[in-house]
C-alpha cells in the first residue's frame, strides 16, 4: 500500500499534456521554450518562404525584360523594372552614366557601374538572409535545451525515489516520462529547423544567381549604350548617353 503523499505521483495520465502538467517548473519552462522555438520555425518558413518566392518571380520577370531590351530602359517605363532591386540597379547605372557624362574618356565607367551593382547585390543578399539565422540557432541549441530538461527531470525522479524508498515502476515512470518528453520536444523543434534552414540556403543560392543575372543584364545594356555613344561621337564624349 503506497503512502498517501505518493498517490498523486502515480495519478498523472501518460499523455503529452498530462506529463506537461505534472512536470517540474524547470521542465515546464524548457517545454514552453521549445514549443515557442518550434512555432518560430514554422512562422519563418511561411513568412520568409512567401517573401523569397515573390522576390524570385520579380527577379525572373525583370531579367527577362532586360535581356530583351535594346538599351538601358528609361525611368518609369516597364512596370516589371519599377520594383525592388531591379529599379535600384537601373537607377545606379543611370546615376553613374549621368555623373560621367562630362568625361572625355570611357575608361572606368563600366567598372564603376559594376561596383555600384555589386554593392546592391550584397545589400540585397543580406536583406534576404534576415530572419533565417534564427533557424540555425534553433537547430543547434534545441536538442541541448531538451537534454537539459531531461537531465533535470530525471534528477528529480531519482530524488523522489530516494524519498519514497521504493523503486516501483508505477511510481517512478511518470517522472522519467516527463523528463524524456523534453528531449522529444527538443528534437521536434530542432529537426524541422535544420531542414527549413537547408531549404532556405538552397533558395538563397538560387536568388543570388538571379541577382547576378540581373546585374549582368544591366551591365550589358550599359556597355551597349556606351558603344553606341562612342560610335556617334568618336572623340569619346558621353553626353549622348543617358
């Protein structure tokens, strides 16, 4: 016959919710933190996935328009070129051509345009990666947080065994199960985070390629316009460009 103060230890139902309710306050805190981390993973997947997919569509459309354009488009022209990075790249190219129009030599103009576009690429890539780093942190830390909850819970179970002077499995099993649930939640939070992070790494690599294609298309148009200007003005003046 178990003492009355041990009866509640055998009562909790061995369900995830029941084990959570019966868990130690530290283990509860670990479980809540892991649940929040898991929610963050799925939130990033949905929000960032939609954002990057929208950007990919815009980049593909802008690239298609630029590759078929005979010269650098004017501001306020094609709607596909009036959004985000495409508009910024075209504005950077037009600005450099405008600032260089009084020069009598063309050397260095293409390099300066390429430098401006490269900085825009890097800035856009940094913005695209924003919010994804948290997935790597969750994937790396969540298993250890869950393990901490497990160790703490099992330690409390052993303390309970010592106080009760019994090794009856019906008495000690709930506490150990509660502790192991923390490890399970750590894996539930970590595994999707790692998979989503790897997915976004591949998506970002594809977007970086699209940014490179867009930059190359702008540079090709600049080079073409400079060659036209040089043909019209053999002395090398750039006043006809822009």
